[in-house]
C-alpha cells in the first residue's frame, strides 16, 4: 500500500485525477489529489508560482501525511519540485509524469519550445485577465490524440483558464537539486506537447536533470490520465514501488 | 466510415496495398489504391515526379472523390504532398506513414542518408535504364526485418524497379506548406530504412516539418503493410478519425 | 533450430543466462553459455580483455561448434567482437543485446558516459583489488528498474566483482569492422545503464556502428534476461532467424 498525493498540470485541477485515483484505490492505495493554487474556482488569475504551491504544502502538513509518493503531471512537476523543498522529510519518492523538471533559475515558460511560448503569449494577449487557455485543435492533436473524439471534447470542456504568472515566475530550485529523495520519471511515448524533437521533448531532456532516477515508459499521449487511467495507474505503481 | 486513397512508396504499386485495404474495408471503410505514374507495368522508366503524381490526381478527380483521407507511404509522402496542392478541397486529412515530408525545393533523394543515396546511385549505374532496385539484403534487414523470412522473400519478389527521376526531381512545395488540411504522421518504431540516427530518421525529423500534426506510433518495420496489415489499419484509423 | 552461444556482461557469469537459456531450449534451440575469463570463481582480478575472450574462443573451438549465433550482452558485446575475429568462419550471426560495439582503438570504459566512468573509478579506488562493483541503488534504478524489488535484490546478490582491466584495455577492432558476418542489435527501450541521452545511449549510437544490421526492439530494462527471459528469448529468435 502506498500513499499518493497527485498534483495536476496546467488547466487541470484535482478532481480531474478521479479516473486515475479510482484505479489506484482499487489496487489498495491511499490517494489524495488537492488542487494547486490558481486552479481552484474563484482563485486569483494573477496567482504566482509560490502561491500555487502553498495549498499543496498545507494539504500535506495539515493532514500530517508521511511516507508520501508525490506525483506531478506536466506543470505539476514544477509544483512538486518546490513542495519537496519544504516537506522533503514527509516524502518517500517524487514521480514526474511527463512533468517539468525546471532548470534552476528558469520558469516553466522558459522550458517551453517556441511554438508553445507563442501560443501562451497569444492567448494571454487575447484574454487580458492574467490567464491563458489551450485551443481545442492543440488539445486534440498534441495533448490527447490517442483518445476518441468524444473523450477529447468532453475533457476539453472541463479545463479551466490557467494563471500565466505561475508559468512565467522564475524558480529558485537550488534546494530541490540537492534533495536525496528517490525520483522517477514516467514517459508517455506519444506525448507531443513539447514536440518530440530531442532538444525540446520530455525525455531524456527533462528526466535527465533528475540525476539518478527510475524510468518507466508507457504508450500514450500527455493525457493518459483520461485516455488510459488504468495504464497510468500501473505505471505509477511501477514508478513508486520499492 | 472514411474514404481512403492509399498511395504506395517506391518499388511498390497499388495492388500491394491489398492486405491493408482488406483490413480497412472489413472495418467499414471505402478504400482506393491507385498506382503512381512510373510504377505501373509498362510505364516509362524515365518518368519524373510530376508525371508520377498525375495518375493520382486524375483518379481522385475522375471518380469525383470528396472528403478523402489521403495516405502516403515512404516515397508516396512526396506524391501526396504534391497531389494535395491540386485537390486540397477534396481532402479531409493527409496521413504520412513513414513517408517523406520533403523540404521545399529538395528532392526525395536529397532527404536520403548518404548510404541510401549511394545504394540508389550504384543500382542506377548498374541498370542503365533509368531505374533502380533494392537488394534483398537491404530489404530483409532494413525494410521488413520484423517479418518471417518467407514473407520477406515473397514480397521482395513482387517489387518493381523504380524510376530514378521521381526521386531526384526537385520539388516546389511552397503551396503544400501553406495548406491547412489536417495532417497526421504514423511512425513505425522499428523502421530502419533511413537509419534511426536523429539527423536522418523519419520521426521527428520528417514529421515535425508538418507543423501541427497528430502523431500515431506502432511497433514494426517500414513494411508493416505486409508484416502487420491489421496493426497498420488500426493506426490509419486512429490517425484519421475526427 | 539454432545453436546459440550466449556471452554475459560485466558482473555476470554464464550461469545467470539459465532463465533465458531455458526459454530458448524450450523452443527447440541448442544453447551454450560459457563464462568469460575474469568472471569465473577464482579468476585473477587483474584479468585483461584478451584473457577474458580466450575461454569463449576455446569453448567454441574445443566443442567444434559451427553455425553459431553468437550473442553478447552489455560488456559481452566487446567480447563477441574480438571472439568473432578469431572464429568468424564458425558464426552465422552476431547478436548484440544492449551490448558494446566499441569503436576501433577504444576501450569499453571509453564508451561509458562520465557518471558511469566515475562510478567505476570510485568503486575500483575503494576496493583496491583490481575489481569494481555496482551499487544496489544503481542496479535497482538503472539496470533492472522493471523488476519487482525482490527480483532486483536476489539478482544483485548473485553478481560478482568485475575486473577493471577488461573494461580499460584498448581494443584493436580493425578485423571486426571488416567482417561480413550478419549482425543484429536488440534494443531494450527502457535500458538506462548508459543514460538515454542520444550522445550516450545504446541505440542508435552503438548499433549504427555495425553498418548494415537488423534492429529488434523490446520493452524492458538492461536486465530483461532476469525480468523478462521469455521476451528476451523471443527477441533473440527474431534477431537470429534467417
């Protein structure tokens, strides 16, 4: 039995982990999936990265969770990296599921390939409220191309605007890079969100920044949490077992 | 139900799509697989790229096909790119199955890694009739290494000499690169025809030239149309669904 | 029916092939798995690469084996390369299973990424007897991360210290690189021993040095010989069939 805290990515929120959480609970695990600051209904659209992390830290501390496997998806990788700096002694392992391992001093945005930076800029410029969205075309072709159309559509309709400051804030990760918590990286082999060009893709570019880490790979897109929650639960188990 | 026009690669011809076409028809689709100019019995061995494309354009127009998913394999990628420039309004999607996405102004030959260029040169020099062939050794190890020997042998015996001019003609693809037709790329993860060196392989080198595109991957060699036609039909469905 | 001679990697010895050999014998093949010099109990810890190869040459010659498929794993790739120079006429194919294809004039050590070089140096400096070992942490996360913990642990306990000279001896491979014996490379897609950075990984970096070769890929870590012996036996069959 493991104790998981699942941290969602940009445009997502805690409830969207439900299909994967159900799979993990069916396998006997304890699963938590709090929502990151800035992604809760009514949150300030100007939320920055530090404010984004605080609710996750609070959730772990207030519930006195220990021996936690802390899992981050996509943007959530930057959140678990900062959260780990604060609650390292409560963690048994960090699992990055196609998640940002941000270089010390960079922002998440700095790690985006130019076309994704341009898409975020364009959306932010159009919305003018501090948030950005993903177009359905990008969602369907780059995030969740392995799902039937109806699932791509229904999940798109559940997404929320994402606060841009959480993406553009520069992150001091010097403590993170000195942590000795064991680390894993789950790589979905059809993930296209960062392109699959070697200089921009998730693995090995992001993953190898972890130093010694455990690699688990599975078929599927960035959003296997929707298109293959059973497969993702299996990968999370393999990534986090002893 | 989709309407597919399947365009074969070098040394191939339309009839060789039969195993894959049967799989697609069994799934309820309409499937066409005309032969490219220069690959029909009796065609001029000096056929160039423009003449190669014309029979595919004619086939689509004369049969008044609309909402076509136009699929190209290997060299056929260069054919569907040029055909799309003429009949874009009849297409719902372009699907490249380990197929050339030629850089504007280049020939197919320009996209070959040096050893493949040398093999084509050597064969053309030996044959002296404007065509080139693939050796059985290359076919067995680089094109269809995932098949039993007997299938490798029987399919090799069905190949035809290929007109070199279709490979060496420079292609103006400026219109192609401005088309907004949705695009997909099917990548067979064991395809060795262009090597798997990042600077020469199919994906992401060729695929990323498509801009926004849908990636579908499957296990197998360049010739899954023979070694795994059911798997290829499944990949084509996933690549072309809404 | 094929005749296999399986050559193990560093820290391994012939008996460790038993799970894979059993799978191959169950499929009707003849299987030999001699131990390389320096890895037998009581062998000189200062054994060099030439001495390491000799027992394999002797085994093949003394048993008068012909039509041999010679399979090398990891460090064993360097051994089969040198053995092939001596007994080429007895070989039907060379199969490299995530195995070193050492550049002419290099040592195995020269092909290691810097962190692996440092790990070998540190272990050798600590042991002072001419051998080095792998830490359990590295074994579990980089060599056999796809196995349950108990299998990772039990296999770790079976490993032996490895003579450093076999890794650091420079190898003259000019004859090897002129051999026309057919060659295959089995790539386990989750193998992390050399990292998966393109400039350091097994495939295509090592594999492409073989020139024309047959690629077979399978899921799994460097140690599928323990974590998936049936899958490895299947890959060896596909790599070595006609």
